């Protein structure tokens, strides 16, 4: 885990779930993290728990390109560089298309897809200049499959995989690594975003039965980060052992 020590890592969606747990693992292994999300009080509580300064906390709405740029620039000003961007912020208000929850479709596209693209746009200029860096984008099992009720979420997560793979090919001249992490059901606040009661119940029941703890994801991030510089882990797809979907 020496490869983690002193790495400068920016995490979006660090206020709960996968992002918060990954921050714990990274700091535990000596990385220096900058935590981004909208619920700044949650970020401050996490920073206090981790014993890191309040300058490591940055309020950001990833649907706002300027705010995402400010987050990345803040990390570079603070630490002199950015080694890893964990593009993790996301939400999953699932529902069948026929219910026309168009505002929620827009929201998923804005956060899950455009938020990731804004992260890339903000980090790339620094990483190109450094001639080093690592962009880790969070997709999903739903980025490999689609099923009724999860169409738009699945579309955003498929798009994240395509963008990541295209990015991987384009950034070869700059020595930048690119990883997609696609989790199955992991116990976080993700099902809480579902507004349709019957859909919410179905997903909650599924998560109660199958979901595994968030350290499963954190260990994947650390695995990808800790490879030698000439090894680029491009995708990790993992599920709870009991999950069929
Ligand atoms: N848990 C799973 O089973 C699972 C499976 C596959 C993929 N994923 C993906 O994993 C990622 C993390 O989700 P999670 O499971 O950890 O869920 P979570 O506990 O709900 O965390 C989501 C995070 O995203 C942030 N976020 C949402 N909208 C945002 C916005 N507009 N600007 C900035 N941050 C925003 C939230 O922070 P604020 O609300 O404080 O802004 C929160 O920190 C997501 O991309 C999700 O799609 C999760």
C-alpha cells in the first residue's frame, strides 16, 4: 500500500456511501484527500473523524461545471497536484418510463453523466500538464445490463463506461490511467433517492437481501490505485456473491 501514501485524491460524492468509505480507506493508507459533495456538514464530520483539516472539505454541486472546476483547482492549489479523481457522485431515482418522471431522468443525466464529464474537464488540463494522473469513474452492473424500471439510470451508467473507455484511449500521450468501477448492490443511501413507493420497496427489499458493505468498493479503488505506474486497471465489475442480476 506504499503506492497510496501521499497520493492526492479528489472524491466527488464523499458525504456518504461509497465515497465516504473510500476516503476512510485512503486516509488510513496515507493518501491526502479532498472531499466534495453538497452536504458540507457531512463532509466536515467525516474530516473530523479522519483527523484531516477543514481545507480538505469542498462544497460542490457536480451539475455546475464551474463548481467542479473550483473543486479540482482547490485541490491543486492546496497540494500542488492531483493524482486521482474519483468521479463517484450519483443518484438512482428509478421508475418505469411510462410514469414519465422526466425531472428525475434529467437529474440522473445531469449528475451521473454530466457530473462525470465536468470532473474529467476539470482534471484533464492538470493531469496533461503533469504528464500523470488517474481518473476513476463509477459505473454499475447497470452499466452492463438494463432491466425494467432502471432504464435511464442504466443509460447514464452505460454512457459512463463508454466515456471512460474513450478517455482511456485518448490520454495515452499524457501517461494518464483510467479505471471504471462497476459495483453490484452495496449498502449505501442510494435506494433512498427513489420516489415511487412500489419501486422503492422492491429495491430496498433487494438491497436488504443482497447488499454488501461499502468497504468492498473502497478496496477496489485502492487496488486500482496501488498498481505500478505502467499497469492500468481499466475496469472492475463486482457483485455480492449472492446477487444473480
Ligand atoms: N450502492 C450501490 O449499490 C451502487 C451500485 C452501483 C453503482 N453505484 C454508484 O456509486 C456512486 C456512489 O453512490 P452511493 O451508493 O455511495 O450512494 P449515496 O450514499 O447516496 O451517495 C451518493 C453521493 O453522491 C453525492 N451527490 C449526489 N448528487 C450530487 C450533486 N448534484 N453534486 C455533488 N454530489 C452529489 C451525494 O452527496 P450530497 O447529497 O451531499 O451532494 C453522496 O455523497 C453513484 O455513482 C452510484 O450510482 C452504487
